[in-house]
């Protein structure tokens, strides 16, 4: 298996987490989802969780310094030595500059940045139907990928819940925050020759094939 170092970029609900999970099954390395790490910290009421909770609840970004500290520590864990999938990070130019400094200090470089794009009406449809397992984090959608038993995870029988920030008002804020603070990273990485545009419309499997092709893999 090949080691890859990739960023998944895109608006909320574009399918970054879904595609990151599929990539992790195929390649070496770790999946770093800053959103998952922050939600776990909130649930466990750690100092990080107490600081991040109010930002997440209102759909705002957690301060760059907090996020960069978190990623600096996580990316140096042994399971990231053979590559990583960054899901939901970086989200600001300051975070992207910070990532570059982290990678320079580790003597590493990015293989690519996958920009997954989906129109706003589809994003709202995807987020309003998303359900996540409280125990194992497996993800479902009430219409597109429902669990076999209503409200119960197929993999571990855990309870499924709807994220607090997936309500229509907070999704609207998250979309605005994406446009103003994260979308500039598309050009940031295009100018550095790293950006790969991915059409995020279609089935999960179709998008996975596009992602693999963008990473130079042979796909039938
Ligand atoms: P985070 O958890 O990163 O949320 P997000 O970026 O808004 O992305 P989502 O997890 O909502 O969506 P996704 O693109 O991963 O889509 P998914 O695969 O789940 O961040 C949450 C909050 O944490 C932020 O608002 C902020 O406060 C804070 N935060 C996190 N990182 C930060 C950072 N770096 N800096 C500062 N603050 C940070 O798919 C969505 C749904 O669609 C699922 O139900 C899925 O089953 C379904 N689906 C996926 N693909 C398809 C398809 N092809 N067809 C049909 N359905 C599909």
C-alpha cells in the first residue's frame, strides 16, 4: 500500500468525512478529523471541549491557535508516520500556513488537496438527514444510506443521533463561514499546484472513484 498525505477541503456536508473513511481503508496512515476530535472533547468535557463547545454550537470556527496545537500533536502520533488524511483542516489561510510550517519541520509535504464541491441545496439535504452513531461514529443518512433498524447503528447497535450544529440556522452560518474563511484556500492551493477539483455530486462510490483518479490511481 502507498502512503499519502492529503487534505480534504469542501463546504459542510460535501462528503469529506465519508470519502476520508473510504481512503483510509485503502491507504496507510491516519484520518485526522478536527471536527470529530473537537466533538469528542466536548462530550468528555475536557479543557479543549469547554473552549471549543460554544464555537461549534453556533457554527463559528474554533480559534486557529487551538486547532494548530491540536493538529501539531496529533500528526506526530505513530499512526500518522506513513501518511494522513486531513478532514476539515485547514480551514483558514492562517491554518494552511501553520500546516506548511508543521510539515516543513517534519520534512514532509502534501501530495494533494481534494476540493469536493456540492451545491448548497444538496448540502442542506445531506446535513438535515445525517445521523451518527454515539458509540463508534459510523455515519448514516435517513434517505441515502439508512441504518437497517431505525435509530440503531448496524455496526455496533449504538444509538444514532443528529448533530446539534446540523439544524437549518447553524448550517446557514456554517455555509457563510465556509465562503468567507475557507473557500479562499481553493486558490491558495491551486496557486501551489496542489489542488484537485472533485465533483461531489453522485453516489458515494462514484465520488470515491473520482478521488482515486485524482490521486493518480488506476480505476476501472
Ligand atoms: P466538521 O465536523 O469538520 O464539519 P464540516 O466541515 O462542517 O463537515 P461535516 O462533517 O458537516 O461534513 P462532511 O463534508 O464531512 O460530510 P459527511 O461525509 O459527514 O466541523 C464542525 C465544527 O467544528 C465547525 O463548524 C467548527 O466549529 C469546528 N471545527 C472543525 N474543524 C475546525 C478547524 N479546522 N478550524 C476551526 N474550527 C473547526 O456527509 C454528510 C452527510 O451526507 C452524511 O449523512 C453522509 O452519509 C451523506 N453523504 C455523503 N456523501 C454522499 C453522497 N455522495 N450522496 C448522498 N449522501 C452522501
